C-alpha cells in the first residue's frame, strides 16, 4: 500500500508541478477541469450511492464549469462563487456536523448534493483565480492546509486524548487540531520574518504586509478551522454512504475528494481575502 501511495503521489507531482510552473494556462485548464469532473462524480456517488446517473450528471456539471471559467471569460474575476461557497459552509455544512445529514434517497439529500456541488464550483473557481494571480500564491494557500493536516496527525498521535468528532472521525483529536494550528502559525511566522523575495508573493506574507500580525494570525486560524470542517464533512458523507474512500481513482490515496476535502471551504475563503488585499 505504501509503495502504491508513493507511486501515485510521484505521478501526480510529475503532472501538476510542470503545469503550475510552466505557466501554461491551457494545460492548467485541462487538468483543473479533469479534477473537477472527478470530484463532482465522486460527490454525486457519495450522496446517491445507488444511482447510476452520477457520470451523466458529472459530465453536465463539468462542461458548464469549463465553459464558465475557462472559455467564456466571465468566471475568473467573479467573487460571487466565493461568497456563495462560504455562505453554504457557514449556514449548512458546518452545522451538519452537529445536527447530522438527511436520509439518503430523500429530497433534502438531493438538495444538499446540489449545494455541495456549488461549493465545489467555488473551490475550483478559486483555484483558477489564485493561479491567475500566481502559481506560488495558489500553492502557498494549499501549503497551509497541508501543514495543518500533517502536524495535526503527529500531534494527535503524540498527545491526542479528547476526540474532536468521535461519531464522524474517531481518529481526530482536539490536541491534534490545536497542534496543527500552532504549527501553521509558527511556519507562517518564519516565512514572513525570514523569507526572502522568493516568498514575497505567498499568501501569509501578503496578508501580513496588508493587514498586520493580529489579522494574519486570525485569518490563519480561521483557515485551519475551515480545513478541519471540510475534512469532517466529507468523512460524514463517507460514513453515511458506507464508503471508505470517495473512489479509487488515486490508488493508495482514495479519490479526488479525499485529497481536496479540506481545501473545498478554504480556497474560496483565501480567494475572497486575496481580492480584498
């Protein structure tokens, strides 16, 4: 399993890094559209495990996404999708961690699947917007989430005692979440204080330069919290659908949603903050 996981990661890096740093927008659009299509397909499978229409629905959503954000020229500068995404996370998805999800094969579940699909549109629209600013800027936002996740894992292993959401994801602890957040603050501080010109165009550095230290720390904590909510929400979907992974598209890693679940609420938030800077 570890060998498969490493091989898949290497293949993904071999595809994604050249696309990001050769600054080829056409290649970027193709890759992002392909990942969006996979994520939207996995979404409708999680919400409707017994339905055979997930592929058809995903194709329609993917075509609409590609047209809106890569061909029509109207989607890249719109903040509408970022605002809508944040609202549905605050008003519907985050509360579901407490109140639960509707039953499968119900009308509320269908409506919720469409709402999550809209959140995915906001996430991938944010990817396009952040990339248009610079590939490094996009990667710096993703790196915040990755650092929080990695250090939360090790902090949880070392100190975890109090479960964060035992009925959704028993392996996560408050100590892990706090450890991940502290690590993000420390890494961001080092990047801001000791980073050279190579890091000047990263998210933490730009936020601190524009808003100061207090706002930077508050925003980073908010981003870490949002990433945890995104992770837990997808875990909740998988538990309800009795699925271990969102799919097996990425051998050793599960599905695309399993890799981006924490990014879905974070990227629209970062894109919206970036638009204000």
